[in-house]
C-alpha cells in the first residue's frame, strides 16, 4: 500500500501541476494576443476556452487513472 500511495500522489501531482502550468501559459498568451489584436478577441477567447477544456479533460483522466490504481490494483 505504501508504494501505491506514493505513485498515486506523484501521478496526480504531476498531472495537476502540468495542467496548471499549461492553463497559465494559455491564459497569458491569449491575453497578450487580445492586447495586440483587439478585433480578434472573440476568436482568441473561443480558442483559449477550447484549449482549457482539453487541458482540464486530461487532468480529469489522470484523476480517473489514479482512482483505478487505488481501488483496482
């Protein structure tokens, strides 16, 4: 049980950390893009939201894998 707990902690930590970094970079770059080209704000915001949804989905998949590790293995 000890090594499984360490593996689960590392897996969800890396997934959440990577997702947070990705979301931060996406938000920063979209704000920069909007400030450079205000007329394209709608398209930039739409693409940013779509990207954030995909990042969040990857984090949720990591959470599901961790739950499977906890209860199945």
